C-alpha cells in the first residue's frame, strides 16, 4: 500500500484566486449573468456535492454504482492486464471502489491516479482509501488539478496503457462544444490503445430529472448558493444569499438541466477585491450550471467526432445511466 498526491503548479493559490476573480468579473458582466459550475467545488461545495450523491432523488450515483457492480468483470476483460487507472474528478471515490476492489481481487497490475480540483477532497479520498484498502497492495498517486492541467500532465507520462475514468456524468457539465474540445484534447494526450470510461446521464422522464435537481431536503439549493457564498468569502462581496431562489429546470431544446439563482429583490453587489459593483434587478437570474443529458445517438456522435472508437456500452436496469468504454 502506497499513497501520495501532488498539486500541479497552475493550481497554486494565487493563480487560482486571480483566475477565479477574472471569471467572476466576466461572468457577472455577461447578459444573462453566469458563473462557471466548476466554482461550486471549493472544500464546502465538494462536501455538499457528496451529500447530493446520497439523496434519494439524485438517482445518478446509485445507477452508476449498479452499472459498475454489474459490469466490472466485462470492463476488466476489455482492458490490458497492466494499466494506470486515472480518474478525473474523483470526489469521494465511492463508485470507483467497486472497480478498485474487483481489479485487486482479480490480480490486475495497476496504479490508481485520482485527479480532483479540491485538495481537501483529495485528502479525504486518500484517507478513506487508506482505511478501506489497508491490507492490499493498492498504489495511489493522486493529482490536485483542473482537468485540462491534469491531461497535459498525462501527456508527459510514460508508456503504460492508461484507462481514464470520467464518471458520474461530469461530462454533462460541459456543453457540446466544450465536451468536444475536452475529449479531443484527451484523445490527443493519450496513446494508441489507451481507454476512457465515461459516464453519461441519459435523457429520460422530465419529472425524474426535475426531482433530482430540486431535492426536497434543499441540499441542491445549498450547493447552488455556495457559489455566491464563495464569492462573498474569497472576493469580499456582499450577495444577500437569503434573497435568492434556487431554480433548476429542463431545457428541451438544449437537452440540459439548467440551474439558476434568481434574486427576489434588486441587489447592489460590491465585490471589493476586484473593485466592481454589479446590480441585479429584481427577478434577474444568474446561470450557474448545465447538466446535459444524452441519447445513445448523441454519445455515438460525440465519440465519432472526437476520434474515439466505442468498445462497449454498459447500462443500468432503469435505462437511466450508462458507462461507456472508448478506445483511442
Ligand atoms: C457533478 N455533476 C455531474 C453534477 C450534475 O448532476 O450535473 C453536479 C450537480 N449539480 C446539481 N446536482 C448535482
């Protein structure tokens, strides 16, 4: 058992703080106002997201766990016997444990490289892996970085077959152009014969989608509002969080759940650290997230357009979620 992690240079605190400030400045100057959903995931937001994954309405996590449990042997049969398992956006690694345990049990020779944007989430993950895999030969080398930085880092890695996992419908938080850009970049960084395992949330009954993003306990509301709390804390702003409504709805045209924060009053917001004032009109919204949903046709097109070949599609028993194995 060997556990360590490194933080890539570009995620040094100063750099991240400046990029965050610029993105907030640009996003709040936009019409409609918007904030990038990647900024949900500070230490607090990452923790709230773990709570979301345990909600009864948020079916995605359980469906994907079922997929991995049911198809773990088929996944193993499809890949070489010595690999580096890289996971982008690892979070708490709950679902990945299913594969790790199975792969160890079946004697796969592998090293696990979780990648996460939050160093706190990485520390918690390593701690939990240490407890769960104490008596095993598991090797873990984590990386704290954003996806693109992590992928550039991958490009410099040595010659071992990579299996890059991008689970949990993280791909859904990109729009189609961003998803293509990301996947082309990934394809370009990997070697012939490498694999990616990508989780897609499928298009389905709108009432199921609406419930998942408007949970009755209000956890998703807290998750959404945390982005403003973060701006208040880190950029010395004064958003009045109490005056915002969490609004999540399905956009039939784009095929995405869209999350908004809508101010019920006019708010004059000062963001001291960037010396800017913004006015939010009463009932004006700030767009905070897209969660795109896919059809099989959408998935096939995406793989085709980004250079990958689909080796296998694994679906859960409700027909809600798929993990798809793609080959470079
Ligand atoms: C991380 N991501 C795939 C989640 C999603 O479903 O889009 C984030 C989330 N937003 C609201 N609930 C969960």
